[in-house]
C-alpha cells in the first residue's frame, strides 16, 4: 500500500503523531499495572515507527 501526502498533510500527520506520542509517554509514566504499561510501550514503539515512515514519505 502506498500513501501519497502533500507537504501540508504530512506535516499535520506528523504533528498528530507527535502529540499522541507525548500523551502516551505520560500514560506510561502513570500506569501502574505492568501488562497495561507494556501495551502502552508497544503502542509508543508503533507510533515512533509510524513517525519515521511518515517523515520518509516522498512528497506528492
């Protein structure tokens, strides 16, 4: 699957992902249950990967 984004769309998507990452970090910090914390950390890794991939997308 290929995704073509304009510069503006890519910037917005990166901002949304960064915001989500910041919120997740706070949730990880406050999570007490180990399994839940592990799930949040996995989500954090996924968002980091998405951010990298979005940043590397060619401009449409």
